[in-house]
C-alpha cells in the first residue's frame, strides 16, 4: 500500500466512486441550466474547463472499473485516486467561475468529495483533500469577485464544517472496518481451527487470528488440567510477550467460561473437557479487548483441542496393542518400512527378530486366560526394557513378538537375544516360560515381506529344533 491508502480492497474503491459522481451531478445540471437560461456573467471557457475536467475524472473512474473487471489491476492505487479528487476540486472552481456563483450554491458539492476521501483514505490523504477543499473555496470566492472578508469568512466556515465531516466519517468508518475485521478474523479462526490437525504446527497462526478478532497485540494458548493454572502447559504464543506469564502460571484456579485480568494480560478460560481446558491469554491494547470475541475464540480453540486430542487418541489406539501397550503389527510394518528406507540410503545394517513363547497354549489352558494375559504383559515388559530406544519392539499377534533393530548385524542380534534368553523370563503364577527366536538381516535389496518371511522361517527352525533357542536365517 502507498502512503495515502487505507487497507481497502478494490471493491471498496468501486463502491465509493459513485458518491463522487452523484456529488457532481447537481453541479453539471446547474451549470448547463445556467447556460441554457442565458445567465448573465456566464463564462463559457470556464464552463468548458469544468465539464472537461469532470469528464477526465469520470473517464479515469470508468477506466479503473474496466481494468478491475478484467483483472488488470490487483492493488489499490491511492495516487491515482488523489489525482481524481484534485481534478474534482478544479472542476468545482471552474463551474463556480462559469456561473459566477457568488451565493455559494455549489459549495455543498464539496461534501461528496471530502466524504469520498474520508472513506477511502488514511489521515494523510484526508488532510490533503481537506486542504484542497479550503483552497478551492478561497480561490473560487476570489475569482468571482467576493469581498476579501467574505472570502475569508466562507473559507473558515466551510473549512471547519468539512474538517468535522471528514473526521467524523473517518472515525465511523474505522469503527466499522475494525468491527468487520474482527468478525472476519473470528470466522477465519473457526474455519482454520476446523482444519487444524496438530497442537504444534500452525497454532501460532490461529493465535494471530484470535488477536485480530479481539483487538489484542499478543497472546498465548495454555492447556490446563482441570482449572489449576500451576499445571498449565504453553502450546504457542504470538506477538507482544506476556510480561506477567510467571505470575499467571502461579495463580490459583480459574473458573471455566470466565475471564481474569493479570496486569496487561487478560485470561479467557473455555469450558473444560474431561481432562483439560484451554486458557487463552491476550495482551490488551490501550482501547481494551473485545471480551465477547475473546470468549468465542477460546471456545473455538477448546473445541479444536478436544477434536485433535480425540483424533490422536484414536490414532494411538489404532497403532497400539491393547493388552501390552506395545506397537501392533500395523505400526511395526510402518516402522520396518522406514528402517529399510534408512538402511538403503546410508548403507547401514538392519536386523529383524521374531519371538515366540514356547508351549504357550498349554500354559494358557493350565493357568487360564487371565494368567496367560499376565504372562504376555511380563514378556512384553522384558522386551521393552532390554532393547534400545531406537529399536521397535511390537506384538505381532498371539504369543508372537517382533523386534526391528537398526544399525545391527544379524550376529549382534543373535548374540543379544541369546543373552536375553539365558537371563530367562520372570515367573508368572509360579511357572516359568521360555521363548524361541529367529533372526534375519536385510540384504540391502529384498522386500519387507521377504525379510519377514526369512525371520519367520528362522523362528520355526528354532521351534522344530527343540525350542528355547535362537536361530539365524540363511543368507539370501
């Protein structure tokens, strides 16, 4: 935007241009009527200048409209608008001289010009247009031969009136634009929150919309367990830092659906879900905050948080074995695919190990399914605590488990699993279980299914060979 412009789009400029046309319609009509009636002191040259100048103004407006309609103009051009307004003042002076308007019947027409400037311009443009209106009144009065004191009186009177008009229209328009901007930002916040899929990426942009919707200059989004602010976790922040954040986090309980002031910050608490609630912290401007919009924004963010939390919980359930809490087969497949891609890129080794509890069916029949489930949990815990963080240990199904071991050769995998086997499984219900295992190393080119099949064949070789042992797959 250039220095004269307000933050308006092209449609706004199109909407106010008819006011300029309507304002000058009476001028043209009066001038033509005076010419037809043969008014004394009519100045045809001045009339021609007035009509020509106004024609240029209207021509520039029509040209702008046509260019906008065909998409050739993508930004508001305030300098061009300023030129049209200046020419409008020239036309006013010319028409005043043309009909020798000593009574000032054409002066009210400047109301339309000043109003247009107040609608589309910022303070710089408004000041310039007001100054031009004062000059136009003074020059027009002088050219038609009014006494000097009358010219000065008219200039001061109309200048004051036009100044008050411009300020009033500008302030009312600002109020309308801020209100409309807040409503648009609140709508965009609701739409963006509905599409949000994470409580990390993109939340700062949502806070920016919340700040616009509430007339804030900064803010933060907190997740609170219950209504105890000491348990708050900051998800994101935007704009001006919150100086009293430590004080806010150390504050006592905050009631759901309420707002609390803390220094320059205002806290808006949404209604809590079963486990947590959203607290929207906003930094107020000198004019204050729109509390109604802030409460709505907090409710929108609360709804978004609950939806994302439910989605993440469902996703976790879909990828987790319900009994042991380990990754299930689907998740293991995904992580194995990733490990194969990584090993293919950097040429590192990758091994896969299958585990199977020996004689588990007999154990289950003897001790019952509840004790059998307990045995599966004990073995799952043993595997999870003995492998590295970069390894993936999953329940493959039934009493079978699987371990994806990046950066591990099959010799190292067999050696480690053998030590694990010799250490034994903790007893369950007074009985001790053993396991068999089969290990295979990715050969650098085989598919995931081929690697799974070779590890599975090694496992069944161990079972056929007497169980309670570890076998490695043949090279492939």
